[in-house]
């Protein structure tokens, strides 16, 4: 007999197992998000977990690309990497299947991605993203539809306090130009402002100075990005100061168009705001950008996205206007748990009824009953071990199975089934043909 070395069971850092009770909660959230995506007319797409290394590199920016996992087989000749997000794979798909995809192309994908980050609360090395994107629409109506969809998803999940923050990369460029930031230092400007939530205004100012931007430029810039005014008043404020700059004119026009479309979509002002400190770190954004913050409890961003009109063009002869978002499903699940937002009747098992077995001589009849219940759509577990009825009840109670079906010799002789609801002990005996209907009634 082969001898095996005992291995301590453990996971790599930042990776997780999900036992059934946890998976049911995750699938509940996935299900609501999927329903909302489809409500807005988005179609499902699936892409491989690995892409060619060249497909991913040069798309995200220097800081992000340090987190990409290489995935290489010992004898493989292709350089491969685990996907960092679902956006670059989408751009590849659109270019690769351009004769098979009808534009506008509205797709969603719910899949895991991998990043070599330092694990911490709400941040993992393997996690799911839920993306929805619109390819082929340059009008701001597409961006507004993405934002409306995010608001709808969070409201359906029952998230009580959140704000969708909206900015525009063109406005950030205009702020830099107005303040006197040299063109070659504009990327440094983006990286510094992107840290605003973590380090505050003073921290951003120090960061800009360290990156070689002079004090007079920084002092001219800070009032622009920190202006606190409601609604479109922030946009009006920037327009008064930056209105002569082409980048500002274009960015402001796009933000006003988004606000108009959001009004048509009946998205209330209380759900979004314009925030000129919000940057989005990835390098491929070209216009409007969005980020959703859960304000209580504060777990940071739970969605992010924006317009990236040039990315598809990196894989084909001409580019296509594209906008989209990614819901941070892992943090949303954390919030659902913290705030206890799952339905009150939410159980820890998929099973609705346990069919007991009184002995080997009666197992055939119990098996037949289980088959009948399943044929009528009742999620049924047939007890498969040789244990007494008390042990079978304990099994149902431990798993959280709500109803137990008893089919002893007396019930078989009478053509009946006894059902017991465990949460309150209610018992009822019904004709066998009515068992499925009575189980559903007991489940409420």
C-alpha cells in the first residue's frame, strides 16, 4: 500500500474556501445582481481565467501591473497570466469576434480575478468581479444607464447608505493644465489625487510636492479638487474657472449630459454626486469615471468604472466607444453580512425536506417518495445512512432543513406521509399524493 506524507490543510494567503451556508448567501447576491444586469438588457459572457501575458500588460498602469500573476506551465511556450480584471478580456473579445458581435454590445460577466495584493479586510488575492459594459455607444446615455443600473442593484440588495461619485478624466487634465502642471507630470497628478480618501488634502499636497510639482502650482490646484458644493454647482464652479480650456469644455459637457440622462432615468440626486478628487487608478479611462462608496459602514468602494474609448483599439484597427462598471461583489457581501440584509427566511441549506428511512425494508418506499417530491420541484434529501429516526432528525436540525417527511409502516399502509416542520414542531399527516403541496405550504 502506498505511503503518503501527511500535509497540513491550509490555503494560500488571500484565498478562501466557501462552505455551503456561505455559498448560499453569495449566490443570493449574485442572483440579484444578475437579475438587474438582465433587467437592463445585458447579455452573459465568459472568458478564460488565463490570458496571454501580452494581452494584459500595458493596459492598467505601472502600479496595477505589478499585481498581475504570471501563470506558466513548465513545458509551455506561451507566456500566460491570470486575468487581473474582466475589462481587458472584454476588449480582446470585441476585437476577436467583431464579425459575430452586434453593436451596441451590452455584456455582463460574473467571474473570479486575481491580484497579488496584500490581503486585508474586504481585499483578497482571488475575488469575484461583476462587470457590465456597453460597447459601441459614444453618447453619455450609455454612461448614465450604467450608473442607473448600479443604483438599482444596490437598492435591490437593500444597501441603505451609498453614494455614486462621478468625475471626468478630461476635467482632471484641465485642472492640471490650469494649475500649471507640466504635461509629463500629469500621470503623477492622477496618482497623487487618487490617494485623497486615504491621506486627505494635506497628504495629497505633500505627495504632489514629492513628485516634483511646485508649491504655487499645488496651491492653485487644491481649491479646485476640494470644492464642496451640492449637485451641479461643483460643475458650474469649475466651468467658471476652466471654461476656456478645451479639455474642460468637453468634460463639463459630458457631466451635464450624464446628469440630464440620470434625471430621465429617474435616478434621484441623493444617490450621486460630482467629486473631483475621485480618479480611478487604471490607465485606460478616457472620459467619465465612477465609483460607489458605502457610507455606513465605511468599507470603501463597492463599484468602479468609467469610459474607456481607446482600449478596444489596442486589439483591432479602429477603436470603439465603451463604458462600463465593475461591482465589488466581495465588499457588497461583507456589507450584507454586517448589516444583516439577507431575507429573514434565508436558510443555510438548499434542501427543503428530508425524507427519513425507517429501515432497509422500507428504504425503497422512501426512495420513491423522494423521487416524487423532486419530480414536483421540491428540493429533497433522502437520508442515506443506517441511523435511527432521532439521529435523522438531528441531521435535519443541524443542516437547517425546515421540514422532515416520515414514512413508517403505518403511513405506508394508510397511503399517507407525516410531515413535521422543525422550527415550531407543527405536524400534519397528508395523503401521499398531496405531500409536495403540503411541504410548500409548510415552507410558507
